[in-house]
C-alpha cells in the first residue's frame, strides 16, 4: 500500500510528492531521507520523492540485487520487481545466520547472510559444506552434534569470500558442558572452504559484519577493520559494538556507538565524528559522502565533508529503522522499519 510517508517542506527543500522526478544534474551525488510519517529537509541540495511504501513486509535486512530491491527476515527473502515485492522464497536463519546484510554478487546472485540465491531466487550452496566449515581445523570434531551455528555472515561482492561469526548452542534439554571453542570467527571461500580463522584475536563471535570494496568491518568483540580477502586486520576501533556501514568503494567505514557516529578511512584513522542522536542503523553512499542513520522514531541524512558532517534531512518513522541501504547509483534509499514496513525514497538534486 502507498502513502505511509509524507514529506514536509522546510528550509528551502521542496517535496516532490509522486510527480515526475527531476534527475540530479551532472555528477552531483544526491542524498535523501526515509521514513513512515512526517519529515523535514534541512538544506536545499536535494528533494525527496516517495516511490513506494509497503506495509505488512517484514525486513530485518534490505539491499539491492541485480533486478532491484531485496528484503529479508528470519524465514523469507523477498525479491522486488520495480517498486513492489515480486516473489519470496524460504530462508532458514538457523542454517545461514540472521539476515543483517544483503549483498549483490558479481555473478548476478544475491548473498543473504551466508546463503546465496541466483537471479531466479533459487538457493545456491551446500548447507552441509557450511556446517563442515564451522568445525574445520578442530581435531576430532565433526559437524554432526557440534552445536555450532552461524550467528551472522556477509559475502564480499565478488562472491569469492564469505565472513562468518559462529557460536555454539547447547541442544535443548542438554546440561552437558560445551567443548571449547565456544565461538569461531571465520573467513571462507565461495564453496565454504576455510581460508582464515580470526577466532584467537576476537574471543567472541562476530555479531555484525559488513563487507564492501575489499574492506570488512566487524563488531562483536572489538570493532575492527580488515582486508576482506585475507582477514588481515588493519585497525581496531574503540567503543562499544554498534551499527556498521562500509561505502561501496571500500574507502569509508562508518560506525556508531550510542549517539556518536564516526567515519574512518579503510586503514583506520578517524575522519569525522558527530552526535546523531539515537543510532540503531547505518548506511553509507557509494563514496561515503552521505550517511543515513536510523532510530526508533526517525531517519536522518548527513552530508559528510572532510572532518565535519551536517544534517541534510530528517523524517519521522513509525517503527524501528534499523535496516537502511542506498541503491548502487545513490539515487534511492530503502528502509526497513520494524516490525513490518518498507519505504523507498527517490533522492533528487534540486
């Protein structure tokens, strides 16, 4: 259903409604704002046009595949055609990990946690191979009865690596102690063969992983930045685990702890920090010029320029906006607002 979102004109920014879009001129990188209620724009660089608002559409993760938007929740993955869901397929979070990341892969498939779906929506990949990878390198251990399961995972866009945070869960009713290690943090290849084991450095399972442009960011133990192909740590970041984002070019890592947002270079140095209010979700534009932050009652768009960031636009939302993603061309922003809404905005230069 349409019309869940309205945009209020403020500070010289014109709301376009559902009229004909005006494309950004030249090479202007646009940015805009999402939500599910009333909002306001804070400067004159962009206008916002509601493309669609869909209710009764759970989305723990949102992203973009080769044919458009993809959304996921613990039991289903939905592939959109144009501005609405087209088909959905079953997804088992107990096997593949909780869906936090959706990645468009180089061969046209889509990565959802550790799962991989081809363009027709068919599941590609062997769950037995993934189960075996979780005990790879552990002498005398087999996947059967190991108690390991994927907590979170993310593919690199080339489809050649998948990052996996693994934890042990005791069988229901069992009181027997679980053998060590309780947690594993692994880099696997596209067939789920073990490439690297970062467990010794992390001590706990990764809770969140974002990979883009050859750069990986993880949170769960210390927040860290890595070279995505080798699991070589390039930086450890201070602060409590929180939301993460990586620009598509891999040059900017965005983190949040509490209300503070930080941008970092891929090798770790901080570039900017600012107070963004409550932050439960993050997204970065393709070059890291724009950052979207989500909370339990609003989404904000920030223009990042060197060491400073300014609020460009803000919109109130009904629900928790913890899942956000820019389109590959930075012309749209998709928002998953828990518990059951998806909003898509066009982002247009004035």
